[in-house]
């Protein structure tokens, strides 16, 4: 049985799932086939939480929030259920910064605020403000402040210059 609308011409991973083989730039935008792109983050990597934080911070520091989002997404999908909101909120902050750096003010601000809200909710529910050394309150402030600046129409932001510090 074939999947209606599926194309045999689509790029597929080794498991047969659709996955674009096009190279991507540092903000995750597809480049033309044959162009030199930034190496992609492997998907489905299970890391201990502190490895997740360290790897994501290194990516943020080099202006690759899209890639940091993928690291957080792995933690969100593979971690314990009680931590999903934490990792999802961090992934939303990273992808919000990605959109802001791409010039998508509406999407960037929306995701930054959504991520800030998820972190604040997780902190309220868990009563823990620095899981794995992550400064939840500081990140929420950073995200809301950046969302306001992005919405003010000043154009795309520099992902490297605007990268947050996840903890102290």
C-alpha cells in the first residue's frame, strides 16, 4: 500500500522517513544541493542532562540556535515525562531565536514568549529554579526582552550576539 501524496523522489533517511538531504546554513535554512552547509546535528541522541546543556550552549555560542533546538528536542523526546516541559521550553527559546535571526519577527517573538512561559510554568510546578544549573528566571527575562525588541521592527538579530547563557 502506498501513502497518498508521498513521493518516491523525496530524500529519505535509513529508516525510510522523509528527511531532506539538502545542506543547511547555520540557522537551519536549506541551501541548494551541492552547496557547502553546516554539519547537521544527529537526531535521536540520548544525552545526560548536563551534556545536553553543555552541547546546546556551545551551539548557541557559535550562532547556531537551530542546532541547539535539535539538541533540546532530543532531551524532550527521550527524557523523563516530568522534564518534557523544561526541554520543550528550552527548544522553543532556541527556535524562537532562530526565527528572530532569520527576520521572522512574529514567529520569533511568539516562540520566545511561549518558551519563557513553559519555563516559568515548569519552575512553578516543580519548585525548582535552577535544574541542571539552568537559570530559568534569567532565561525567561532574556526571552521576553528579546521578543519585545524583535517586535519593535529593528530587523533580524545576530544569533551569536543575542545567544543567552543557560546558566552560571
